[in-house]
C-alpha cells in the first residue's frame, strides 16, 4: 500500500440508512467484498475517469454488487430490467471525491450526510477522537451512512503543546522515549496514522519517525518548527498540512528565518502567540521566495513521494476574512451554535483591530501561498485537496468544491484539480479501487449536471451520487439535505468535538 494507511484494518465504504436508501453493506477496497441491492445504470453519459485520459462520451456505466460492472456503449452494455436508471444525457460521471484534511464535528446527523450529498465519499480525518474511530468502523460495517474514512491519532506535539486547553486530542512529548510511547499508544487506540505538530524537538520527531517505520504506519502533519521541510520529508513524513512554516525552506533568507524561529518561546496553549510571532517570518519567506532553492526542496519532496495538502480554503478565511460570506446559504445546514460561534470568531477575532497593513500583508500572503503551491505542483510534488473543516466558514462537503476552485486559481488545470481530489489521494491512502471510474473499481461516483473540465465550478452541480454501489438520486439527495437542515435546527444534537486547532484565532499583529 502506497502510504501504509491499510496497516491494520480494511478501510471500507459502508452503506447504512438515510433518506430512503436501503440498508446494505459494502466491504473495504482491499477485501473486494460486494454490496447488496439492485444494479444501477447511468445511461448516455460522459465519463471522466480522472486518469487524464480523454472523456468517454455517450456511454452507459453499469454498477452491480458495489462495483462498476461495465462501461460501454448502449450496444455493449445491457441494462438489467430491475436496474435503477439515471438518465445521464448531458451529464458527467466523475469519481467520488476525497477530502484529505477534515476535522469531524462528531455530530452524526450533520457531517456524514453533508459529505455524501456533496459527492465526498472518502475523508481523511485529522481529529483523532474516539467517536471518529467509531464512525469509521460503523461505515465499514455498513451500519452508518457516511464516507469511508481514515482517522489520525491524537496530535503528537512538543512539551509544552500549543494545543493545551484548546480541546483537541493531543499528547505532549518531551523526549524520544515519550515520543515512541505516544506512537505505540496511538496505534493501540486504533489510529490509522500519526499526526505530528509544530513544537516537537528534533529528538522526539526522529523517534516518531523511527517508531512509525518500525510499526509500518504513516506519519503526517505540520512541519515542526525545528525541522526543515526537506529534512522532514527525508525522515519519512508523507504529507505536510497547510502552508505555514513549510515555505521557510524556499526562502533566500532561510538562515535568518530559522535563527528567529528558534528564539520563539510560547507556553502551553499559547497558539495565538505562536501565530503572531511567526507571522512576520511568513511575510519574509513570501517576499524572499528563491526559485533555485525551491527547485531543490521540491525535488527532494517529489523524490520522496511527500505530499502537500495546502488547505487553501482555510487560508482564504484567515488571510481574507473580509471576503467571507456571512449570510452564505450553506449555513442553514449547521447548528445555531456553530453559526453563532463562527460569526463571533470572524467579527471579534479575525476582523477586529485589523489595520490596513494587516489587510495588505494577508492579501500578499494568500497570493504567495497560491504561487508556492503552484510551484511545488509544477516541480512534481503531489498535491492533495483538503479543506480543514472545523475552521470557521469551512463547510463539510461543500468546501471541497471551493478548494478545487482555489487550486485552479493557483494554476492547476481543471483535470489536475480533479485528480487532487480523486486519484491522487486514493493512491496516497493505498486504495487502488477508488478514485477512478473503471471496470471493477468501487462504485463511488458523482453525477454532475455540467462539465468540470470546462469549468471546475461545475463539480458543485451534483445531480446524483453513488456510494459503494448505492444510488442517492436527485430526489433522495434533496431529501437528505432537508433532513440535515432539520437536524441542525432541532437543538438536540450532541456537543461538537473540538474543531481544528490548525488555524489562528487572532489576526496577526
């Protein structure tokens, strides 16, 4: 498996109950199990398989037993009389989407169905909470209707941790012994991979790398302050989240930046202080991007197979809070407590006291982030689309489509953006039977009303979704959205799990 995520269990696409969809099961990709229920046929459609091949036009896609049984012309594919038929004329079939950086809220009536109605059939959850392990296993068993998921450990950070008191699952490690123990415990607790964080010491970090190699698990996460990006890649870290300290390596002023970075002192839970102290270093890194150094760094990452997950959707909220739509129609699918909390955070923390200099610098930073990830991509560094749900105004399911727009704005072609949310993460997660549209693949599909290669925004125009062979037709999809909205307004949902601690809650001064 490409990234070691299938270390200890089959990661399945399970089907449960929801919006008139029958109960059934779908085994994991590695097990090649079959689902139950009638066949599904999408007739007269255009298939975009996300391999980069030319679209197949006027074909029928036949799904049976949870897999794609056939793709071909009407002459080549016979539609069974009992099949559920989707009229695919003028429509486009793409693989189900993968969001490679989410933080589940723990609210079962909200997150799983929101992902599915948006065509997101697989998620990589970075929250490391026991409830999310339970969701993962229930989806695989077929008792929860939701996306396939792989779930992180609690965050492994240095001592003191930036996360102390903020509610996110984490463990502080002060040395190599504690770091190795943290990895072993996380694996025993059911984590699919280890997530590392900003304040790890070199001794602890390299102990994590060693223990992960020993146990055959992947480690991913933030780029620690004390470890340059290229060195972390060489040590085996297989994905780097966001664009914060990662781009220090590509600055002509890296030596000065790292001298100043080493002087930063923060106490437990002082995340805002850390962001405020690193902000001027980010500005310096953005202004001193060195193409020659970047080619060396990106070459190292590409050779190692290290992935970048830029979460531009999250960066846009923080860098450009004045652009946030505070009356976004998507807010109706979230509980009042979430809506009110987001608005307070935006007004009181992101926008309050924001000077003209702050606004200008953050606009500059966002443009630089787009340029940086574009340069990495052109140099062959694999990029995964992730949103950082849990951040204010980053929506489960919906925001994956925003991220595809961001990637195209950064210079990706629509096909390349589509691949960052389908075939590339499928390879990364070691799931060879998802992320594409081909015979015998898992039937995770989105049926779109318009061509995403003509305009990437067309991924939002979802007509139907197939999850592990089960069809969510247009009517069922609307029913699910109505149910989510009703659930969001009941006032009886369980408390949200702690959201993402990956983002600042104070504008940098």
